């Protein structure tokens, strides 16, 4: 039963991520690497980014354990209380964003040409209208997560991305029209509205089940306590600061000129899928295992070391695949419609640099899992804040340099995360299982720097096959040389 539910959840998660990539591909085909592409990317991503920064992660960190100790009636009361607060916050943000469209645009997309400033400001206006809906959707999605309704949770992503893909394909016919941003803005509101309809339907279905006598999720002893404000602040910072790093780098990349924001966004998407579906998934699956280990059911060192081995090997494999096949992957995803060869070359080049950031993020993901079990996450939150401040202070305009800066910042956070684990960390790191995949990755990186090496001139199909073979080679070497990886994959 649990295996089937897990397989369905993973399939829906994968489908929602692939449809998200289809949305990015449609954007690239419709707008290419132009100023309109910058405006479209900013319009479509800003509402959910704000919701993620302010609410999505914080809601999960705070409300899921809180609801576990509430009766169903109290859960509904808490949900209504949070919903009112989020809607008030959303309306205030929407008004502020609407009134300050020009300075906000100058900060988030400084490279837009003057001729597009007015249209891009209108695009921010549509984003402002969508902010309250995004915040409410974050709350309802958290409630579905509490109910373990992963069909409803990931189905919401399918609804919004599917609607936006259709909208973008329609807008593509009006690429040079003043109506393009208006149609895209209307599509954004329709997509977010349909997502709310879907989420509300799933919540109503669960409520009907409780009234009919179905066993509800949670339902501990009755309590009137509401989570303290300090808990909300720390939860929001721990979930929001990791999202702020790439967003800030994307805005800084816009300084290099028209289309740079969109190119940076597409390059980051090359690493986002393996990050979510491999590294973060390993951390999620490891959470209950690590929790039981620290509760005394098994040896914590073995559980943590296996999680590190699996996440690190998958990160090395994904990085190796991107080093070899980034041009082919970029052509497959974004080489359509109005995206030109120069833009594709930059997406591939910046994506190759970003691939190295998967390694520290693998360490961070597992370390945060252990620290969350122990309730010791403040050091990592402060490290993310310092990394963001350093990135903003150092500046930079070239996308490759900013990707490298992100890698350095993430490496610093990884070091702090490992140090925060304490004196046991040398025993928890899989040295044998980690060094071999890293060695293969370094060999691949060296070969890709050799002029005239055959892989550099492969076409799309051959490049994708070569990328897959590179990733498999990294995993195979890790399997042969690493007992921790073999133990992790057997469980």
C-alpha cells in the first residue's frame, strides 16, 4: 500500500516537473532571449516566488507538526486564521507592488531596454494581482500535504502549468504586439484561479470524508495554543533564503543586457530538475530513517552515511551528465521557435557552471535533514543569510560568473552545515563512496576542456546518450567502490 502510494506520488511529482519544463520550453519558443522574455519570466515566476519566500516552506515547517496535535475542528479554525493573515498580507503586497512597479522593475530586471519598461511594468501589475491567490494556494497545498493527498498536491501543479503552457502558445502569435503581456497576464490569473478551484475541491472532498466518519489525519489532544511568532520567522527564513540566492543572481545577471534574465532562468532549470527529483528526494526519503535512528532504533552513523553517499553520488552523476550533455539538453528543452543559437550556447555554458553547485547542495540537503531532526537549524539559516549578503555585495553581471558565485556561496553554506553537525561528522561522511564518483566527475570535466574532444561536437541525440552514459558511469563507479552506496540502494 505504501509502495503504491509512493510510486503514484513520485510519478505525479515527475509529471508536474516535466510539465514545468514544458512551460519553460514554451516561453523560450515564444519569446526567445529577448526583453519580452525577461518580462514574461518575471511576471510568471514572481507570485509563486513571493509565496515560497514568505509562506510555503514556513507553513509546512510550522503547521504540519501543529496540526498533528489538533482535533479536526481546531485544524479548520487554525487554517481559517492563517488564511485571513495570508490574504491580508497578500493584498498589502499586491498594493505595494502595484504602486512601486517602476522601482521594483529596476531592481529585478535592470537590463530591460527603455522601450519595454512600460510593458514590463504592466506585467508586474498582473503579478501583483496574483500574489494573494499564490499565498492562499500555498496554505491549501500545505493542508493537502497534511492529509497526505499527494494527488491533489501535485495535481495543482499540473493545473497551473498546463494552463500557462496553453496561454504561452496562444500569446506566441502576438510576440511583437502590445497585447502579448495583457494576454499573458490574464492567463496567469486564470491559471492561479483554476489552481485554487482544484485545491478547494480536494479540501472539500476531505472534509466530506471526515463528516461521513472517515478517519481524519492527525487529531491529538485538544489545544488552543497557536505557534509563536518567532517560530514563524525562523521557519520563513530557513525556507525562503535558499530561494533568494538564485533569484538574486538572476536579477543581477539582467544587468548584462536584454534577454540575460531569461537565459539565466533557463540555465538554472538545467540543474533544478535533478536537484528536486534526486538530491532533495533522497533527503525527504531519508528523513524518517534518520529520525528513527536518532530515536535509538538503529545506528545514526550508518543511516546518515548512507544518505550522504546516495545524495552525493546522484549529484556527481547529474553534474557529469550536464558537463557532457548541456548543449544537447539545452537544444532539446529550449531550442525551439524564437530562441537563437547564441542564446542556446549561453544557456548551455551557464548550465555547465551551475552543475557544480549540485555537489554542495547534496551535502546541505542531508545535513539539514539531520539538523532538523535535532532541532538545530539556526546556524544554516544564518549561513544562507551571509551567503546572500556576500553575493549581493560582490555583485557581477556575467551569468557564468554569477553561477560560479552561487557555487561558492552554496559551498560556504555546506561547510557551515557540516560543522554544525558536530564532532561526529567525520564518521558520518562516506569517504570511499564519495571520492570515487568525484574522481570520475573530475576526469569528465578535464576531458571536456580538451580542444577537439569528440563529445563537444555531438548532435542532440548523441549528446543526450553521452550525457546518460556519463551519469551511469559515475553511479557505476560509486556502486563498485562504495559499500555505503550499495547499502543505501538496497534499502
